[in-house]
C-alpha cells in the first residue's frame, strides 16, 4: 500500500471514529437508562464515556491492521533513530516542554486577547471521568496513541517529506488545534503539538512524542480529578503561613 493511500485510510478511520462516537451514544443511553439508580446526567455521562472508549478501541484496532500492511510506516527521517533509553528520556522531556509551552501560550492568550485560561473540553471530560472512569483510558491511552499517529506521523511526517520541519510542524499543530474545536485556545493546543513534533524530529521515533502525550494527558486527568483536594491543601497552606506569621 502506497503512503498516500494509508494516510487517507487512517484519516478516514479517525473521522469515522469521532462521528460514530456520537451515534453510539444512542443505544448506550437506552442501555444505561435501565439502571434506575442513575440520574439523567449520570446516564448521559456513562453513555458518552463508553461510546468514546468503544469507538477509540475499534479505531486503534483498525489503525493496527492498516499500519502492519505498510512496511517501514514509521520511518520518516534519515539517520539512526535514538536508542530506547534515550527515547524514554526525550519522551519525559516532551512532557515538560508541552506543559511549559502550554502554560506560556495560556499567559500569552490572556495578555494579548484577554482569553480566560481553562479548557471547556477538558472540564467536561473530567466531569464525565468522575462518574464513568472508563473514559480515562480514552483520555490517557487512546487519545495520545491515535493523535500521535495522525498528527505527528501522517500530517507532520507526510508534510516534512514534501516541505521542511517548520512548515510541517506549524501546519500539523494548527490542524491539531482546530480539530479540538476550541479556536480561542489555538495557541494553547499548538504549543504541545510543536513540542511533540520537535521531539519526534530529534529522536526519529514516534514513541517519544507518544510518551510525552501520555504523560501530559495523565497529568491533566490527575489534576482535574483531584482539583478540590488541591484547593483544600492550598487553603491549608495559606492558613498555616498566616498562623506562623
């Protein structure tokens, strides 16, 4: 299978996954509504979580079947790829680059455009995760896995072979931001995407940005699910500081 054919197949699969996750909620709503102990909101959250998990799982399987048919699919750059150990370290570095890049982008959005920090998408997914934890697998495992294949290997890698690093990185990061459907936070989404492209380019291994993406999403989930406890600790810390002063 030629490169452009597998690129199209993967992109179509990715689009179908998102569309089908909407339609899959309908039978799941009916299924969970049979549990009379659940509120209407909980039924909706369970249906959304399981719909996303099942469609992500199906997409991951389809991705695997397509990729295994293309020998050398993961080879984009010339030269020797980083060792496994170095790739792990670069993956950890990718997490910090993405994290600080996103923080800087958030401050920039606020300073230049007056846009409030925070993502509605993340907030909604976190609320769903509190009710139906199965969605955490989609957020922490499937989303980084599928997104790195689409946005780093297919878009960035494909454009890199036809243009150069900067064009490929910026275009793929912009598409990554647009797909997340929060255009006011375009810079916030582009920052980690650029960091992941850079790490991918340096290591020549897709595993490195995947690790960074796994860690990034995992970190966000932990923070969101424990936000109340974190705020309580901050208030306690401030109280202790005031007491000793």
